[in-house]
């Protein structure tokens, strides 16, 4: 694809390409004998005036022997010249120069064609730069191209002049080959950049994985090598980089390729590397890198340093080959080694091609295949390892979950088995103390008391184990009642007094006598206090443990403080985790780390939060809150499934009516984060429940929302109300006499689709069978009793918003349809205007006015609104009919019957689709045309709008298809959209009467109140 054509070599500064079609030929190498003017920057004009010393020089080759025959030093300047004989030039030609050392300027037939760097006769005046570039020439008829290349080199004593071949050909072939080569280099660079960014990002999240850092650094140096070699893209992107630093960057990046590969492979195959040799090798590379950074460019290119560079470079590559060979012949346990070997093959191939390219220009363009293979190999290895480890992690997690379940079951079973003998021991001990108290010695009596205390503690531990299982399986049921904390705490302190007596720790409480009762489960509250006080005593060697309380934001906030050892941040983060034990627990073997975890879950089930504040050496304070047991939550605990609201206080509903009281943060969320409804009008909700208390509580819950709540106490009453006005949501209880919520939902679905009337079911059961029954009946959503008010509000808001979005979509759909004016209508109207312009300019102006009016109204923003004035709609219809009348003449007759002084509002674009359908499909589909009649009359309590025609008519199947068309149907959906919008607004849609050969009549009714169904001031006597 990018071959270089065989060609005659240049002889004595001349190359003859006559007879060669440059346009159809690939590029040529201009190798051979060029004329060379040493120590002279000769121009074409100077060649004509005088003949400087000239000699032949081979290209490509270093010019050192020509400049300084004695020393071979390449420092100096000179001029290359080549004459190319060609057939008369038809298309532009171009030269591709790559790696001219180190500054050059091109002159073609006496004209400057380009320069890189600055050519001069002294180092002070010249500026080095060596990049790939092209020079072109396009004067037609030219038969000889005389090219002069002036070159200066004051930096590299080893190489100068043309060290790489010059390519010549048509500009198209040169540009194609060069940009294809550059494109491949950029592609490889972007692939490497993407992978190295991924590697560095993942390493940033996981600094312990050094392999990622090594991979990122390796990809970085390889990408720099790609950009700094061949076409030297790096210098084109960053021209501010000096030639000296460009050489250093290139050498350092090439030097570190193989060492980083060795380091990476060592992570995969550590047994094949000797740490000592690896350290020596890296020390040598680091030392040589430092040397490259500090010395001038002339020494970088020096023979000694160049030899040392290639010694290190080839030594590291030889070591790499050794490692690869050992991995092949020595059995490896890594099953994905084949991918590393694939990468190794790509790396070796890249090394071979790079070496060959450095010795002789063997490739016409950049060769990326080997690097692609290496990247694919590494990527495949990483992905294979990732998926294998992910699968192993999944399997391990499954085994851990299974082991955790077995452990929990074992603990539960063991606890059940131990409780019976433990209770036997406890009962016998109590009996002995009670019976033999007077006859036992004091020491023996103390031992029996200690036995009872230990037995009680053991019983609590077994209870904790059982509670863990219950909490995990959500089988723990709270029995809440009013409790006096002042009465509970002294008993707990008495139970734990034995722990305080053994060390100088005071146990006391600071609870106000007038503190209100809390609503809690007594058994579970005792358990929480016991666990927290026991934990405080365990970690307090001296000082005090106190229980205090305060009233805050309508809740009782209880604090248990100690002067113990305290906790650091890491301990605080995991203190509430199950089976988490402190250092004291581990050392003394007491406890199993469940008390705090169970306490936190129990408090959360009460609607509170358990928190801890602690610093090392300063003690700890555990705090939790409980709801106050007032009349509201007491009555709701017993009567209402909307748990928590005081029925006597419905007029002043609060945010604290839930089964679990809302925290301050939840109140703020409830108050501020509710998204606004799509429509400004209040949504209408019909609530159905046979329990009037539940209806009142529901009305109270939603009293702060933008809803009008109308209630019904039976399914029959609800069905009657559904026919009276438009509703945005139906909320129904499942369990009702005579007609269940499921049956009511099924009947509603026969009349209203889910998009037009969502149904929210309230059910006391959350079993799958109940949920499936509700959804199969047509429910949109369900909420389980007792109802969480915040959840209920958001579910209602979501359903109401969905309902309103459907209405909004229909209006936008109608406006969109009108805006999508058919192209043939536009073209025909414009053709009519053009025709009239030559025959009747007055008629043309009238038609233009009608067309402008039609376009203005079609794109009017009012079309996206809910209602428009009748005059707005009729203006659009009249403009359309006038245009069609001009186009079709006597084929179209129009009759109007509009009562005078008709003032009403109707949905936008509701008459226009009917008229357009009558004209296009009713009349103009028959050769003789016909008459369209628009009638707007006032009836008893509504306005009747009719559009009729005497066209070909339709059968009933076509009528049904027209009314129920969907968006993806090619016949259009204008009639169906109008029908759906009318149903949504007024409860009934279009009426279509049609017969074959007799025409069609489409009509609809607008209520006299001139506003949509459901926007009246109607209020049910039971509405809230």
C-alpha cells in the first residue's frame, strides 16, 4: 500500500525520471550521488554567478567525511543540490524530508520552499530543529527541478546532513503517505494515553497496587518514544522544546522502555528475577539518566555516550529475551501467561523493526502493528485476571454469606438449647437462696448471689444472640406503650451495681421528675439501657457513669456518659458493627460484640437514632432519642392505619404523625424537596375507604399539598363521583365491604387507561400474592399500612405528576403535529403564489396574506397551552381553507354556520385537524371534489362544533382506526390526538358518523362554562 517505487539512482547530481507518470506512481527515494558544496550556503543565483567548490556526496549518509576528511567531524554547514529531469509538470510535486540534521532550508528552481530551524555559518546565529516536513512545487510545464538544500549542524558531531532518505513524488501521494503515517502514530499515542490514564487513576484509588504505577510509567515512556521518533510529532506539538532537550527526552524514554517492562514482568513472574542484579541494573540506568540530563547535546550524541547508551539498551533487551525464554521453557502456574507471551512477541517485533529502521529506512510509513499486539496482549491479561478474580470474589462472598447464615443459625439453635438448662440453674439458685438463706454462711450466700448474677448475664447474652437473628429476619415486633424512663433506669442501675462496686466508679442518674413519658417497648428499652450502661462500666476504671435526659424538638433525648478510656475515630466508625469488640473485650474474653449493634437497631425501630461522641482518654457519651407518648400517637397506635395522627387535632396537622416520628432532617426534606407539579391548578384526588377516620387522616396528611381531596366511603359512591368531573388520582383501600379495592380498580380500568387515571391502592398486607393481584387489576402503585406519610406524599406526587405529564404531552404533540407542515402543502402553495404573480397580483397578495397567517398561527406558542379563544382557532381554519380554495377552485366548496357573538374557549388545534381531514381525505380524494361545512352552534348547556363533508366516507373499522391511531402509524395521528385531548378535558371525545359515498361528520361538544372538565368549583360535601 505504501511501497516506494524502484527508480534510477542519482548520478553526478542528476536523476532522470522522464517517462515516469508521477501522478500514478508511489513516492521515489532520491538516493544516489548529490552535488555537495561544503562550507557554503549557496543559493541558485550564486551558482549562476560563480561556481563554488563542488563534490559528489552519497545520500543518505553522514557528511562528516566530506566536510572534514581528516577528522570525520560532522560539525559545519553546506549545500546539497540535485537536478531532477521529468516530463512537463501537470500536477504539483512534493519532497518529504525526515531527520535532516540539524537545520535546513529548501530552494526549488530558485524559489524558497520552506525551512526548519535557522541555517547560518556560525553557531551563534543558527537555531537547530530536526522534524519531518514537506516542500512542494506546482509550476506547470516544468521539465527540470533544481533543488538546493542548505544545511547547518553545530550540535551533533557524529551525524550531519541527510541521514535519512528524501522522498519525491506527486503532492497527493506524498501527503497521503505522510499523513497516514502521522495518523497511525497519533492513534497509537491515544491508545497508550487512554490506558496510562486508566492505570494512574486506578492507582490513585489503590496506591498499594504498584503494578498499576509501573504500567502507567511504561505506557508513558512508550508514548513519548512514539511521538519523538519517525515524524517527530512531539516537536510539532510543542515547538518550544529545544533541540537539546528533544534529544534527551528521546534517549531517556527509549532507555527506560525495557527496564520498566522487566519491572512489570517481575510482578507477574517474581521467581525468574534476581533482586541483586535487578537493583544494580536499575542503578546503572538511573545514573545514566542523570548524566543525560546534565550534559550538553553534543556529548549526548558523542560516540562514547552513544555506545554506552546502546550497551545498556541492548543489555536490558537481552535480559528481557532471557526472561521470556525462561517463562516458555520453565513451567508457570499462571494460566494467562499466553497473553503475556503475546505482548512479548509484539515488544520483540517492535524492537526488531526499530533497529532495522535506525540502520536502514525499511518502512515507507510508521509501522504500528507490533505495539497494537502488545497492547492487546496486556489488556487481555488484565481483563482475564480481573474477571477471574471477580468470579472468585463472588464465589467467596457466597461462601461467606452461607457461613454467616450457618453461624447465625448455629448461635440461635445453641441459644435455644442453652436457655432451658440456664433457667433451671437460675431457678435452683434462687430457690436455694430463698430456702437456705438463714442457714448459709455469708461467703456461701455471696457465692450464690454471684451465681445468680452470672446466670442473668448469661441469659442476656443468649437473648442478644436470638435478637440478632430476629433483627436480620425482620421478625422482631415492638409493643409500644407509655413508659417512665425515671422508673426504668434505677432498676438497670441496680442490676449493674455489682460492676461498679468492684472499682471506684459512681453510677447515678440525672432525670427530671416532670419528664414526660416516652412511647417505647419496655422490654427492648430495658435491653438498650442495659447494653449501654454495661458497656460504659466495662470501659471505665474510675470516675462516674451517668444517665441524663432533656426535651429537644418534641422528643426525649437521653445521654449515657462515662469517664472511661474513650475511642478514636477508627473505633467510633465501627463501634456499632455486629461482633465488633474493643481491645478490652479481646483481652478479657468477655462479651461477643453484639450489645451496641442490637441497641442501635432497636432504637432505629423506635424511630430514633443512637449516636456516640468520644475522644481517647476523655470518655464517651452515647445519645438516643425517643418519641414523647402524647395523646396523638397513643390514639393512632390503636385506631388508625395512618399511624400517628391525633384525630382530634386534624385542623392542625403536623409532620410528626408517622409510625416512626420524622427527624428534623426528614421534616426539611418533606418541606423543601417536593418537586413542583407540572400544572399550576390544584390536582383533584378521589380517596375511597370505608373507615372515615382513615379518610380524615389522609386529608390531614395531604393538607399542605396542592390537592383538592374528595372522599367516598364505598366503591359505588366512588364510581358515581368518577363520572361527575375529571380526576388526577384515585386512592382506594383494598379491604372494603361490598366492593373491594381490586374490583373497583378493574371497573375503573374499563373506562380509564392507566395514563389517564392512576390508581394507588392501600393494603395492610405486603405479601407477593396481594401485590400481584393489585397490579393485575390495573393498579399503578401500592402502599402498605400502616402508612409512612412521607412515602405516601412522594408516591402520590409521582403519580399526579405522571398524569399531568400525559396531558402536557398530548398538548405538545398537537402543537408539534401542526408545526410539521407537509412539504407538498408548502410547495403547492408557493407554486400557486408564483402562478398568480404572473396572472393576478391582487389574488397573489391575498393568498400571501392567508399563507402568512396560516404559518403565524401554526407556530404560535398559544398552541402549546391548555385552551385558546375560538377566534384564534377559526383564523387558522379560514387561512387554511382560503389557500386550498385558491389551489382547487370549484372542486372545493365551503359552508360556514357560526352563530354570532360566540365566545368560548376550546383546546388549541381541535377544529383544524378535522377540517384538514375532511378536505384531504373526504373531498379531494374524489375527482369532482365536494363541500365542507363548518358548524358552531349553541345548544342547551354546551356548544356543538361539527365539521362535515360529502366526500367518499368511511366504514366503522376505518373510523376506529382513525380515532386510535398511534405515533408510529404513517397515516397520521392528528384526529386521534384531538380525540384523546377532548376526552381528558371534557370526559368525551370526538363523535364520527360516516358512510361510504355519503360523506363524514365529525363533532364534539364544549361545556357552556367554557373551561375543561374538572376545573369547576364543584366540591363534594365530604371533600377536604
